[in-house]
């Protein structure tokens, strides 16, 4: 009887070992197949994204495709590599991108500087619950709008209002813009540079239609005159529901 149990135990161990080897082989085969397919897809993407010979030399200069190869690790062990393509974008138009006409925002010039259609106001007022002075920063079109927002938050007079300068672009932002071939206009703020970058990346280098910019401005969308159509449509999503409905009602999609 003891011999019988020993034999059964040995057979069970052998079966488990064989099963483990089979599963391991299948997993290894599946893993190799997975990374082989990844490499094939990456190579196909590279071939399809490579500049076509029928493209103009200007287009080839502006969008360069480079091939990158990265090693894939499982733990500390290299198990394969993936090859993929990266397209470096570059401004296609010569010279600086054009902003929409100031007429689109009623000739407004922000007291905070830049090419934005709003300003930054620092408002200090009294909080009735504490009887202490509190300060808030509001981004609005006019000083009175900032005061109205302060009152809506429960602040009471006397008020002190100070115009703050627009946020300057960061060094990293400027570096990225220049790598894209952008020309930064004098006095541009953070929002302006961001708008220029978006227009190049979104391939919307022409200025937004003046009619659309005017509608957005009238509905209260805060934007830079350098923003493109796509960015303005996205910024409009932050409007209060009633204003956003009004924005859509003006058939902006048909412009």
C-alpha cells in the first residue's frame, strides 16, 4: 500500500512538471508572437508615415519622420525591442503666425498685456463672516466684472482693485515653441504662446475666422487672438450652460 501511494505521488509530480513546461512554452511563444506583431505594426506605421516622394520639399522640411528603437524588458531581462516612428512637427508658414483682427474683440486691449481678450484683477474686500479683508484674483473683461464676481462671493465694500500682469510664458514653453519653428510676438503672454503652439500642432496656422472670434467674445469665451478655431470651440465648453447654448445657437459650426 505504501509503495502504491509513493508511485502515485511521483506520477503527480511528473505530471505537474510536464504541464508547467508546456504552459511555459506556450506563454513564451505567445509573448514572442506579440512583440513580433508590435514590431511589424511599428514598421508598417513608419513606412506609411514616411514622407512621400510626391510631397514638396517644403513639406519634407517641416515634418521630419525619424525611426526610434526601444528595448522591451521583463524585470531586468531584455526580451525584445519595439521599433516605431516619431514625426517631428514644424511650422509650415514662413514668418510669424497671424492673430485674428482686434476688431473681432471690439478693439479691446487687455490692461494685463498680451493678446488676450480679458485681464487679471486682484480684488480685496471685506468678508462679513470674519470682518477681515480677503483677496481674490479674477480673470474678467473689465474691472466692474471683477467687482461683481467679488460681490457674488459675499465680499462687501470697501474694495481695492489692482490690475495684475498676464502670466509670462515659461522657458520650457518658449523652447518648445521655437523648436516648432514659431516666432514669438513681442509682449506675448503664456496664453498667447500656448495658442501659437496649438495652432502649429493642430495644423491650423491660418487665423480663426473673425466672425467666430466675435461670437465667442460676445458670449464670454476668454481666449487669445492667436487661438485657432479648434481651441476656441474647446474653450467655449467652459461657458455656463445658458451661454454655451447661445454660442451653439449662433450656428458657429456652419462658419
